[in-house]
């Protein structure tokens, strides 16, 4: 069930009401059963895959801790890492390969019978695989002790608010919380509900509304040219941010209802003055995972300059491949690696990075350029878009007119989109220094309640109506 579905709303209300009726010592079990019910509602196979992953990594972590020498420890670690990576690679590459074979068969280049099989990628598999691998590596390095209680560990891997798209949790933070007694705290619950409401605003009012126009142009690129592509690329930058950060807000808020604190996953990333700063604010749980388990083991910045540049580039290529085996994702990751290398050459290690206002829009535009490859359905589509961004710009009037025709937005729709982005921008700006939700909560009733009601009314009136749309990062 999706976070933005009625069924999830009913599920959450029931689980929340029952949770605080269950004695503390059984709550971990109640949450574990609830998490598997949530996940297996999507597909029975998902629950089987999740359980096998949990069982494998639980046992190997115990063997890591009992190993008598470094060789045995390394063997136990590889027995956990290699299968997970291999399975992940299989899921990432199987369907694209099958698709390519079918295309070749249809084109007459192969004479065998068409291949119609598709591989069912378990939702969230990348996230809980990474969470499990991080746990194994931390046990291997001696940062944490292997968890002896299978139930607590199983809950760590499967906790339903974060299961499908993170934030990717760390065992040293989450496991102690599952064991700790968590009484009902009114302020925690209300804060969680408010954060969820803000997440739903970003998903339903901004991301889903923008997606209609973004999908129209990106899924039929040869029908459009010029300024329309620039505008729709900016729209996609807002869409993917609101879609994913909206999910994270809902997940963090949902966990808060049960007294669990998940890590912050986004910190106003489009207010970054550099690509490096952007990655310290965007999808923080994943970027820190790649930093700790890929970049630093490669040598990080404790190596010669050329090697550090190579480490950065490899890390971002891996990040691109994690999103998908398509060439567009690899290029997207490579571009971010290349941009960070350029920044490091401009600002050598130890040199102070002064912030200038012009760096803000330049960084944002560079990020938007890379989003073209991320969103494009193929490398050819991305090149088509880039080569036609300034088509007919020598005739400004026609350049603007063509964009208006291509986008096909009414003045009211355009105004609504602009207004929602302004609200988002104001919230993100103030959240750089303040906890906006907490600040609003501290205001008088005559101030805060109209804000709450207005937000709910806007969500009800201006969200895309119809079937709940899947969150973008579920596909990864």
C-alpha cells in the first residue's frame, strides 16, 4: 500500500491505536508483524525476500563477532555482501537486458521466440539491502556489537515507515530505540502528524501536479523544442525533490507516532552554494552511506590528489548505477562526480570556500542540467532535449509563445504552481535556521490553527485527483 492511499491511512490509524495498548515488552513484535503485513500487502514474494535477507545478515553478523581471526571475519563479511550485491545487480540489469533482447527480436535481428518474462523487483530492496550491508560492515569494523535478539534485528531491517524508500537507518541509532520503552507523548505525536501533512503537501500538491506536465514532455520529446524544455526541467527538479523529500517527511513523521526518531534525509538542498554542499543536504542517508562504505574505503581524501579525484568519480558512478543500469543514470552520476572534482581543483583541501550569492543559482542550474539525464527515457532523448534548449531563441517572442503552446497550462494552473513553489521556497529558507513546524506549534491558537486548516484545505482542493501515484524512488 502506498503512503498516499486510503488503505494506508486506515492501516496507520489501526496500528497506531493498537500500538499503545500493547505492553511495552511486546511492542517490537507488534511493529514487526505490522511491517510485514504492510510489505506483503504489495506482494507475498516481497515478504519472503525480506525475511531471507534478514536471516542471512543476522546469522553472518553473529559469525563475524565470533570469528577467531581476520580471515574468518572477512569470509563472513563477503558471504553477506557478495550475495546481496549480486542479487541487486541481477534486479537492476535483468529487465533492461530482457527489454533489449525483445527489441532485437522485434527488429528481426534475432530469430528466437520473443522473451516476455519480466523480473519482479521487490519494492524497497535497494534500501533494506544497503541498510543490512551497512550493519554487517559496522559489525565487521567493531563499531557495533551484533544484535543477538532476532526480533529486534528483524524490526531494524523491516520497520514499515522507512522500508520502501528510506531514510536508510544505522543500527547504532535505531536498535536502542526499539528496545527502549516508548510511552505516548502528545507533542511527539502531533509533531509527527504535522510533518506528515507537510510531506503530503509536497507530494500531492506539488510533485504529482508537476508530474503531469513533466511526463507529457519527457515521454514525447520529439514533439517539443526550446524554452518548454528549460521550464519542464526546472519543474522536474521541483517534482523529484518534493516527491522524495515528501516521502521522507511522511516516513519520519509516521515513525514519530511510535516514538521512533529516523534521521533527517533532506535539508533544503536547493539552497546549496556548491555541488558538495548539495550532496550534504540531498538524500543524506544514501549520500552518507556511499561516503562511509564506498568513498572512505577507497581511500577518501587521505590519498594523492589524482587518487582522491578517482575515488570521487567512482563513488558517484556507483551511485548512478544504484539508481539503474541505464546509460542515463551512469552519466548523471558521472556528471556529479566530475563537478565535484572540478570544485576540489578550484578549492584545494584546506582552502576556505567563500560563499557568494551567484554560486546559488549557478549550482541550482548545474544540478538541473544533470536532472535531464536522470529523467530522460534514453540517452538519445537527453541529447535531443539538450540540443534544442535554445531553439529559436533569436526570436524571443516566438520562443516564449512556443513554450506556452507546448506546456499547455492555463493561467490559473500556472499561478497555482508558482504559488506552491513560493510556499516551498519560504519554508525551506526558514528551515535552514529554525524548526518551522515547532515554531508554528509554539504560536497562539489563533495563528497556528488557521495555518493547519489552510494546509489541509489546499491539499484537499489542489492535489491531483484519482488513483494514488507511486513515489519516484520506489523504482530504485
